[in-house]
């Protein structure tokens, strides 16, 4: 059964107004300490704010326990709502903490990065890392709402725009029914040529964010537990997670996804299913947008990490391969088989 995923586009000052009508009594906030000021701009007073250092090192079960202990000490009851303000790490931790506190309380998100607005905060996956393996502990549970506000992007470093660009383009590689992949490449390459200044591209970027969020919400709503269609959203991610682990998290998630999509296109070519020139087209488009396209590791180095991917089923991984722009499919094979084809 499809699930309704409630996405709200509004100014940051309107978030409190939108929440007020649904609050039973208590509102608690978990926020990345770098965006603490946004917690004061949502237009409603909270019962407490818990700041976190949003890094892959702190994205673990101990952070979830800390938040649960804080909620208990603050007297949060089962009708409380936990609002996560920050990027994908913050929303992942917040959603998981809310999902297990008193067996589950309500939660909502204000994603503050491009990556989280188009992907990480949407779809109900909430989890933390285990021994540097990505999101190995978690639950699937939908937030009450995802508030996508334009203001946080105005002060976002360009590196964060580039990091989110991979997920934005990934979405339109999966679903290009409105020909938005081409528009996204044009917009992102324009931002790069403008030295990372998004001011002249804000309207176009916000439109792309809204459309990408709809695509992600539609797929996740139709297949919340990743039994079929939702697997397509993992395009590039099996390789990306291996790259992140091998780099000791020095390579960002967005950068790794960018490289991972290129490798997936190369594998699609080796399998013989990709349209002619797809890998080269994607490399040229991604490079024009300022994204990474070259893997710093040999493919053989990634085999072990891929075998521990949470999407592995026995010896098989559901590799997501692009056949063309707007045509992405599942191809099952073992990590060893994929490695042999890519070497």
C-alpha cells in the first residue's frame, strides 16, 4: 500500500505555524550546532533544543541513546514531536531516535542542505552507522512532515551544493519524464561558472528541488520497504558506500555517489545494456557541474566493502544500472562478478 509522504515548501519562519495545529503539547528539537540559529527562526517556542556535531563519526547508536536520555530527562511524553533541523546526518539520527523513544514518537524534519532536501530527509529511512558501515542500524518510519525551506541554501558552502548535486541528478537519471535532467545540468553548471554563487539560480534550483522531492516521495511512498521500485534510488550507492569506507569518510557522500554513478554506467556498458556513449555523457555532464568523476581506488579494492553492503542478499547485490537517462533498472550479480567485469 502506498504511503503519503507530506512535503511542505515554506519559509523557515512559517514552520512553527504549520506545526502548531498538529502539536498535542510538547515540541523538542535536535539540530546540527552549525544551524542552531535556524531553531530560533521557526516561529514557535520549543520545550528544549539538543545540539549535535553532525559527522559520520557521531552518527552511531551512542548519539541515539544520548537523545533518548535527554528526552526522558526533559519529561517528553508519547505525544511529543521531535523536530530535526540539519542535513542528512541530523535527520537520520533524529528520525531513528524518535522511532525508538517510548516505542515511537512523532517527528518532522527541516533539511538544511541540498542533499537532504532532495534525498536524505525524504522517504522514511532513519539509521546510524555501525563500525563505519553506512546506516547498518535503523528503521523505516515516515516523518510527520518534511519542511523544505529555501533560506538555508543561501548560506550553504559551494562544496555542499556540489555534494547535493549528485543526488539531484541521480533523481532525474531515474525519472526524466519532465526532461529535468537537462535543466538540472544547465542550472548546476551555471552555478559552477558563477563561482558557486546561487543567487542568480535560486528560482530554478528551488523548482528542481521541489520536483526531485516529488519523485523521491512518490517512489518511496509506493514502495516504502524497498521490495521493488525503491531499489532504483540506490543508483551509484553500492559503489559510493564502498568508496566512503575506503577513504575513511574523507570523501563526502555526495562526491562518492557522483563517482558511483559513473562506475554504474561503466558496468552497464560492460553488461551491454547501456545506450551508446552513456558513461562519457554522464562524465562530461557531472564534470561541468563541478562533480567528481574519477575513482581514487581500484575497483578490486571495493569488493569486500560491497559484499557487506546492507542491500546484499546472500552473495547477490541488486546493482542499479542506468540503461539511459530516465531508464534505470536492477541487475543482480555478485560483487566478484561485477569486479571482474569492471577490471
